[in-house]
C-alpha cells in the first residue's frame, strides 16, 4: 500500500511540468505566459484594474497567438504572436474589474486547451 501511495505522489509531480495550467497573480501589473506545445502554462490570471502587461514566450516551435476578449466577446488590446522557440511578444491590455478570456486563435489550438481566464478585481 505504501509503495502505491509513493508512486501516486511521484506521478502528481510530473503533471505540473506538462503545462497543464496554473493560477498566477500579476506582479506590478505584469505576467508572463509560456507556450509549451499546444498549451498555455497559465490557466487563470488574477489582476487588479488598470493596465496588464502580458509577455508571451514560445517554448516549442509552433506558431501561437494570444488574444484577450471581454465578457461580450470584444477584443481588448492587440494580438500577440510567436512562432519559434525563444520568441517573445509583449502587449498591454487595459482591464476593468470583471472576467476576460485569453486564447490562441490559431485554428484548432483553442480547442486543444489554449484558453484561460483573467480575473480582475
């Protein structure tokens, strides 16, 4: 039984490195999102009202974008784009209190999980 629990614990640690997504809080109005394969390493961003600076960092060799939309489906700020490992793109998004969605608009990527939420309060 103890060996089974140890194995389960070891498997849980590996899941974090797969970019399954985590919750992060913007620091000084800034956040970095990485794109390992067809995932974002961040699922939820907590931020305060005002400008949020997002840096997108490509960790694979796939083309990715980042688009932010408000609750009405209206785009906020510009689209970020990266295409090869090590590429970065940074944009500033003026956000009021509420929830926003961010996603990759490359066909098929959003459906594979490249989507997250920005919670502004």
